[in-house]
C-alpha cells in the first residue's frame, strides 16, 4: 500500500512538473478590465503561440540594447516564408505603416487611388489628407470587389489601386485566379496594393490565395502582411511589406523604423509555429460557421465571411444595434476604419469573431434586441 501511494505521489508530481514546464495554450486578456465583451476590432481571442511568450520572457533583460539582429532574423524568416529575397521585405510595427507610407509616397494633387466604396480606409484617408483624390466603385453583388469596375475606374491619373483581400468590412474573398489576371492587366505605371491582413484565416488558407508570388514578375505591386490578426499579436505590433526593392525604396522616405526586438522575436516564433497557426485558423472557421448557422436560424442576412469578422444585416440601423449592444456591455465595431458607402452602410454591421462563449453572449443579446427570443 505504501509503495502504491509512493508511485501515485510520484506520478502526480511528474504530471504537475510537466504542466508547469510545458508551453500552455495561451490567450491573454485586455489590460483594461472594464467588463465589456470586445468583439469590435478584429482582435484574436485565441492568442498567439506560447513559444513566442517563452522567448520574449527570456529576452526581456536585453531591453537596454537595440538588438537589431532580431529584426534581421525576422526579415530572413519572412523572406523565406514568402519565397523572395530579403531585399523584398520591409519590416514594420504592424501592417498599418506599410499602408501609410504608401499613401504618403504616392499622393499628390491630381493623382488618385482607386478602391471600393465599402472597404478599409487607412490608406485612402491618408492619400486624401496628402492632396490626392479617392475614386471609389460599388461593391460586386456578392459584396466583394468588382474587379471589372475597378479596372474601368483606372485613368492616366491613377497612382494606386487598393484591394483588401478578404475585404474589410464585408469579409468576402476574391477569386485568386481572377485577382491575378486583374493585377497583371493593370497598367505597369500603377501600383497595385493588396492588403492581405486576414488571408491566413480564409477557408482555403494563405498559400492558395496570396498574391505575393507576383511581386517577382510585376514590379509595381506590394503586399502587406500583419501578425496582429491570424497570429494574435495585435498589441505587439509586427508586420511587413512585400515588394520589389525599387517600390520599397519609395516607401523608405517615410520609414520610421521596424518593430521592437521583442515583437520581432514573437514574429519569428509565429512564422515557425505552423501548427499553432493552423489551429487558430480552424478555431476561426468553427466560430465563423457557428455564427453563420445561427444567423440562418434567425433569418439574418450576411456577406460570405472569410476573415476575422462577419458583415450582417439584421433589418435594424447599425447605430441602433451598436448602441443597444453596448448597453449590454458587448462592444461591436460597425465598420470601424472603413470607407463608408453613400448611405452610411444602412442596416449592415460588422461584428468581430471571438470565442464561442463571447459569440453566444452576442447572439443572445442580438436576439433580444430584434425580438427573436
């Protein structure tokens, strides 16, 4: 009996040590603990790879040095990931700086950027702020990009064509073959910008849909990539642009530096941990499919989602839904950061995807608001 007890005690001790030492599935909480359910900014509720957390902890004591070698290693890994030379990679603090530098580099009076009227607006707003014009075309019937309409809108004054794929806020993904044909048909003098912030989360994944390989055959093309969304590192701020070195040289006129060494370390581990990335993609797909099934049950229309959010029409004005949900301590984002359509988006609203528990809370309150319970 004593031997049996000793064996059990030893087994429990070994198991306890294993749990302490092993990297656990990790998802942090916001530093602002206000009790709200935050499904507004497309943040990743499932968290980043625990391998990144371990390495950042180990490297904290080195914060008194710049540690530029870590950014260099991030660039090396990003280049290998994209299948390009290192000079095709520009590391940044998230992908936002890539959008801003592009706008600042190409905007001037008389020049325009062509995009859709309901899409992500960081680049286009900056372009307009610096004297350029923004030319928009309506969405396609499926609420994705109408590539033919975009092509017709290009003129001799067009400097950039901007595409976010999947589109934000609608979540619709472009057919990769059609998008490739469109990119290659755009006049060589026009820069095509493809923002792939959410592409890793699509059902068919990054490799089947990315336009990055085309940077080797079309000089005037840039792809932006972020670690904020699929990799779950929104607060760490790491991203990069992929483009021909001559295009990146234009952007470097406004370059304010890359990510911190800790963010670069986290990005390295994110690239290497393919299993964690795939697990995150599957979690998003499961939650996305679940919310869509509930919308179907409730008779709510929605665009076909392929990102970290769903664009839906519940038959009530967006501002009403946002306000009533906020009263229930559920924060959704409408079309935060987007280029508004002429009617302000009307009944269409964007909700970010969180955990199953968070989405159940959202669906329960939405049902109450709509009188469907």
